[in-house]
C-alpha cells in the first residue's frame, strides 16, 4: 500500500487557544523571532545602501557618456572673438 503524504499544514504545531504551554518555549520562540527580525532589518538596510551606491554610479556613468556627445555637437553661435581694448588717456605710452 502506498504511503500518503501528510496533509497540508501538518508541520504546523497545533495548539489549542486555552493551552498556554511552556513559558520557556514561548520565550525561545520570541527570541528566535526577534533575532530573525533583526537579521532581516540589517539585510534590508544593507540592500538599501547597495542600491543607493549603484544608483549614484549609474548616474555618474550616464553623465560621463553624455559629455562626449555634447562635445561633438556643433554650437549654434560662433565662438566669441577676443578683442583687445586700449585705454584712452592713459598717457603712459
């Protein structure tokens, strides 16, 4: 005869609402849950820092890529010419 798999949810410990159980067991469960929460929060913060660094780096790379394109464009106005001015009435010459 084939052995049937356990029913869904069989791995969950069934506790009655009126059953308190061992205080030490609940304390260990609470500590384990808090440890898991702390670990998940640290991982989340690390992921956020990593994402921020990557976003900044992508922005830098996009700016670097745009600079050569802008340098190749033909300016609309001709470049300004240098003009030398002589001061009148200086008399030093």
